[in-house]
C-alpha cells in the first residue's frame, strides 16, 4: 500500500513550510510599516517589509496586474505536477521527495499571498552596508531555493539509491 501513495507522506514538510511562511508573513505585515527596516546584523542582515507584485527578483512587478493571475496559474500547475511527481516516487527517493515537498510548500505559500493579497509579502533582507542589496525574500522563497538546490544535486547524483554505492551493487527496480 505504501507504494500506491509514493512519497506523499512527505507532504508534511510542505504543510510546515506553508504554516511557517504564512505565520511569519502575517507577523511582519502586522508589525512593520512598508519598507521599515530593523537591523539584525549591522551591514549584512535586516528585517524589512516589502511587497512584490511580480515573480522572483520583482520580475514583471510593474505590469498592470495581469501578472498576478499569470503567476497564480503557473503556481497551480507546478503544484499539481509536484504532487503527481511525489506520488510516483520510489521507496529509495527520499531526498527527491523532501526537495519536491520544499518547493511545493514554497509555491503554495506564495500562491496564497498572490491570490488573496495581490502581492507576495517579503521580509528578509540581505545586504552589504548600504552599497548592495539582495532583493527581499521570505520563507517560501527560501524553501523553493533549498528544494531547487536539492533537485539539482539529485540530478548530478544520478538519482541512485543510497545503497548502490557498494562496489558491484545493482539497482533491480
């Protein structure tokens, strides 16, 4: 029966990401004014409240509003693909399941913002003094990034079961 559901049991990670993302966004939205900055590590890291109407790095943020629904449709499609992918994973593909669950949780966290609020709430600001600023981001973005890195590592690893490292071992699936 476990094979029937693939690695859907790892969806708890997606739920954890969504909960942490939404709770943190709500807190910053309730406690910070737009663009208010609270320095955590001088010249390096601050909390700030920013709204992003576009995608990553504010891509298409200045458009008339159509991008909200465009990115929402993409997030829904990607989420559906990720759930199907999770369901089809094999028993040894735990690393891949965790990666997909992280990306899914992040995608849904930002999807909620986009559909309900009309913008994504960001609050993490990495910078170097006042000379360089990385675009503000949030927990959902972080989960997507970590998941994407894990997916890339899985691809380079060749998606082999962990036990196949033994000389002469065969994967008979």
